[in-house]
């Protein structure tokens, strides 16, 4: 499969206003983007093109990488511009060396913020994240959520943005596969799950039940707290809590890794 | 607990030859260090001080962080210099902003390279790493190995250095807790394990046994291959292979995360 020249928009001037959204990517990471996010690399682009929650706005591709994503370009509407540039132009636009050679801008619709009420009956496995502020951890959690077939992720207000560039990249597109929703507070999220018949359990090094002996509910939410401080004591008291058995003296797993162990255990306990 | 002034060596000139080993840390990361490595932060220093495989050579500490590690300084021999500097001097020495404020140099003894023969009978759980070339992954694997009580890690020649600065940091000191050894080749490592009565199984997305149904041996090695290409087909044919059940269409776990799931499963299956 090849891409016809007429499908491409050649960019030769880094100051071209048409590629404004790609300019100075790293500096713009520091301020919140309004209504769009950046996806990098072929693997993430594959996930982006395969979903319809976040419409693709445009692509900026290194000229020698166009052939390698011809099928993905073919799968997108003709109305999506495919900008194409040489390495030096692309690097000058982005403000650093784009070695993957593939960037996309996608739109964030207004209606993704709030979880539906009632929660869809199809949701069997839900993650509830509290105070996950590190983008690597956020990306890792979504990568694992996608791998283990999590149906939705709820975020409390202290969580960082899953659509931040680095989180998207680390998730290998998982943030585009697993629907996520902001909630007003932990209280709101836990109540929402409860009145919809979804059981809630929290992962904690001090958890009362060894996760190896855990019997998850048919509809189950798992709470992951911030890596530094863990979940607020209030929630550790109010919720069922699960621990992962570890060697003495080093009970330290990364929060995304702990979540993966728990999701695998949940899947195994259910016989999925 | 406090640290007496006489225990500290004040550094006011970034060009002071006594702190040569701390100079231009990032540039030196690019060449292999000879016989020593750098540990950063209080948590890693705690692990470093608690072990005796890698003797501490010296410390370089921000002046306002000395009080917070007084107990660790007290636990080290008086012969280990504790250099102490203001933030601007410390940053000028290291070549970038050292926000953790705590650096240590430790020695790598000559005799750590080759696994003992016979392998110690106390080794029940061993990791064998093949072609793990990313320092984040290496650090993550060791963090998980320490958390799940792995007895030793064997590395094939294509693995990167677990004592590289970033790997040490990501491991949260795990590389200092779990003994590791270089082997001449995968062939050598697998034979060595076999003749010592240690069973060998490899983790692979194409694995023949679902790890949830796996019955590990009483002495068991688990092989993790490179994230990009996976384990060489030769080994997937010759070894028992294990897969982790995932959602269709996204069978993508980070290698360190997959290793954590497998180590937890191994621990659970044994009833540890």
C-alpha cells in the first residue's frame, strides 16, 4: 500500500501556521492543553485510529515514515490532514528531535468528563485511582488496564491527566482503549460504584486480605492510591483492603506493578 | 541523632580533587565506570548501608540533608568520608541539579561477576534475564525481584548493567539486595541451572502453559526476554514456556510488570 502525493500536505517552513498545534511540544506540556492531546509513534497511532472516542485531528509524519503507516493513513477520513516534513523541519517544529517520526493530534470531546449514571451493566472490572500524580505511573496503570481488560477507570480530582503526552506514550495507547472518567471526589466515586452494585476493594501494603485468597465480586472495583503516601487512612478503614504478599523488609512495588498483580489475580480468581 | 562537624568534610570548591568521582555524573553515565557506581537518595542509601556486597566508598550530601541521614552516617565506618556541600557547589560538581541532595559512591568487587559453582542450595527462586537492555526495565525487574524475595539474578551478555545509575535508582536499591551474576551465554546459564537441579521456565506471550495453572518446581528459574524482540525462538522451543492471560488485542505488558505477575504467581502456587 502506498500514499498518493495528493493525500499529503508538505511542510517546508517550520513557521507554517498549519502545524501550529505541533510547535514547541515540550514547553506546551507544562501548560494544560485545551481540547486536544498529542500521540506519538506508530503503535499509539494504531490504537488511536482503531477507536472513535477521540477523533484524529491531523498527523505530522517524517517523510520517510509515510510508507510504513500507509494502511493507517488509508483507514482515516480524507478530511484529516497528513502533514509531512523532512527531519530538520520536523525537529524545528517540535523543538526537539522526534526520532519516532510520527505525531498525531486528537480532539478531546467535552462529554468525556463525567461517568454515566447508571454505570453500564457491562462494567465488570473498574479501577478507581486516587492521587496518582506521576505520568509514568498513570501510563503504566492504563497499559496494564488495557492488557487485563479493565472496563473503565475512574479518577479522583488529585489524579494527573491520562492524556498528558508522556502518559499516552507509556500506556502504549492504553489511555485510548480504556474509557476513563473524572469524579468529583473519592466519596462521590465510592458512592457511585456502591449504588450501582459494584463492590469496592483497595490495594494497600497494610491490606487485611492477602490478594492470593481474595474472592472478587462479579462486578468489582479496585482502588489504587498514590505511590508516595498511599490511600488516605479514612478509605483504608472504610473499604475492604487487599495486600500483596512480599518478602520481609522490602514491601515496595510500583503502584502500576501492584495494580497488574491485582488485576491478574482478579482475572484468575474469576476463571477468565 | 546528630552528626558532629568533625565527621564531615566540607567542600566549597567544585574543583576539589577529593570529589572527583562525583564530577559530571551524566556525561560519565555514557562511558562504563570502572569498579564503582553511584547511588542516589535516602532510600537507596539505606539499602546500601544495610548490605556488605558493595562497600561504600564515600558520600556527598547537601548540607541541609545531613541531619536527616544521621543514623545512616552513624552506621558506616569512620573511614568512609562524608563530603558535605551547599546546593550550588553540589550542582556544579554533579553537572545538574541534585534535588535529592544525597549521593554515594560504592565499590564493585572483582569477584561478583561469575555465579558460584555449585549454585547455593538455598536458591529457590532465580531470574534469568536475556537481552534486557533498557535501564528502566532492569531497575524495575530488580525492584520486583527484591519485593518477591528472588534469591539471585543471572544475566546473559546482552543485558545492560544493573549498576548503571538509573537502574539503581529505579530499583529502589533492589540491585543492591538481590545478588546478580553475569553468565557467558544463555546456553551456559541454562546448563548451569539444569545441572544444579533448578527447573527453568520462560515467560512469553506465546507461552504454552497459562501461568495461572502453573506448578513451579521447588527450585525454579524464570526467564525474562527483551521487551522488543522477546526471547530467541530457540529457547521458546527448548524451555517450558508460560503465558499471562490477557484481554484480546492488547497482549502488551512491560517486561518488569510481566515478571512481577509471574513472581507473585510463583509465590502463591508455592503457598509462601
